[in-house]
C-alpha cells in the first residue's frame, strides 16, 4: 500500500474549510507550464466546490525573480486575512513567508522543488521532498501533486469530464517539467494525451486546430508546450493562464496563435544566444562549468540555452541575464552533478536559488558574480 504524501489531506481539508467559511483565497503560481496548469486545476477545483478564488498571481521572472515576491505581498497585503496558496514555488521563501504571516495570511505551500536549509513557517507544507515524507511521490511534477490534492478535495464529486480535463493539463505539465515518466506520471501522460484529442477546453482545442489534431503526440505536442512556456507575466498576470481559462473559442484561437508566434521568435533568440556562448567558450580555457551572461539576454530564454549547451558539452551550465545591479539565471546540469547542492555551497553569495538537481535557477548581486563562479568551479572540481 502506498504511503500518503505528508500534509496532503490536511491541505485538502484546509481548502474545503476556506470555501465553507467564504474566506478569501489567493493563488500564487510559477510562470511556467507546470505552475500555470497547477493553478488552473486548483482554481477550477475550488469553483466546483462552490467557492471562488479572489486573485491569481504569477511573478515576472525578469523583474520579480523566482518564488514569492515581496512586491506581490505589498500589492495584496490589504486583502488579508486570506488563504494564500503557492503552487510550484515557495519552498525556498523563508523570509517572504514570515512577512506573509505578519500581514495576516494563512499560507499553504504546494511545491516539489528541493528543500534548502530549512522549511518556511507556513500553516501547511505539501512537498514530497521533505525528509519525513515517506511517500513514493518524489518524482512528481507540481501538477501531479496538485492533481492528487484536488482529487482529495473533490472525492467522489469529481466528474469524468472534469477529471479528464485535469489529466490533459497534468500530461502537458508533466512532459514539460521533464520529470521521470514512471508511476503516476506515466498514468497522467497516457490518460491525459488520450483525452486531449477530444478536449472541451477552448485553449487546447485552439492549439489542436492550429497545429493539427494528428500531431498531438508528435512535434505538435512540444509546440503546444513551448507556446505555454513562452507566455510571460506582466504585473503578476500571466498570458498562458489567461489563455487556459479563456471561454471564448475565438479569443482562445487568437491567444494561442499569439503564443505560437512568440515561440518562433523565442527559438530565433535561443539559437543566437547559444551560438554567442559557444563563441565565448572557444576563446577561454577549459572549465568545469559553462558560466555566461549578458544584459541583452532575457531570463525566459536562459533555460532553453542552458539545456542545449549542457547536453552538448555535458557540463553544469549557468546562463543569466545581467541586470544593472543583479543577475538572474537558469541552470542545467548532468544527472551525476546536483546544481542545487553546488549553489548551496555558495549560498552566502546568493539572493535566492533553488529548483531541481538538474534544473534550477539563481539570483545574485553583480558584485558577487565572479566569486559565485569561482565557488562553483571549486565545488565541481572536487567531485
């Protein structure tokens, strides 16, 4: 018998209580496919319970960084008391959760990323990476956690249509987050893609009409995922979320085409940046890592560039946008080299960092960039 995920039932009961008591509910999700799909599933679950979500927020990774943002908390502090639920982020936000508590928010963190030095003082934390979580679910993307949470919330009241709709989103986000295709992940993908062909969600229907229904399991599937990941957040509102919750087929078609066009432009920029980094590598002596940044590079391009380079050179790869005073970047690393542990060894130099062993991110003051690079080289050279 499978052991339950720690605090999953408690989180489900707390959300049901919030709906019953007509509490304000605010959801704060990450700005990628996993975060967006997680938010949509939880919001629709709450609506099916008869509740409503007061506000939904997504950080702009370029301006706000990854995770809970102090600017967002300032923006909504007059909405407290409220239940503040984070999805696909929050596990590294020790300071920010303390501030949210001070403002009067009850915080639930639902996250699947590696735990750093300690766990935030939230009311409830659902994360299978916790040391005392004995469940088998450490492999889940956040959307998988959210699906299990929402199934716990709705119980027998989840209709077949709603379950299939959630599975479609779970399939896309599970594939997008590149987690192992085992256990429940395998089920999400198989059942979700089977249902996707007959989806009633206008956003997904629009994508299928544009890319061709027969392409749903081929390159077209990755075009769909890439389009969702190309969505940006402005003033804590996300384009991908707007599309996924659009009820008008006509507007959904326009938004889907907009994101597909945006993806094409993104691919051009990724190719240009990758070629530039490779030119820089050729001019430098061999190093344990690839560590490159530029003011002209967008953070939303960094992860894709890092993926291409680490696959080609089999080295931990750090690609970042260099701002006026701070830099923020994405990291990709071979399986045998844990990028989060590497950054943990330089934690005193970083503003924020975290993620998965093979896919993570960071924010650092420019004055510490060279020290950070040297610390990473030192860490990886000792492995």
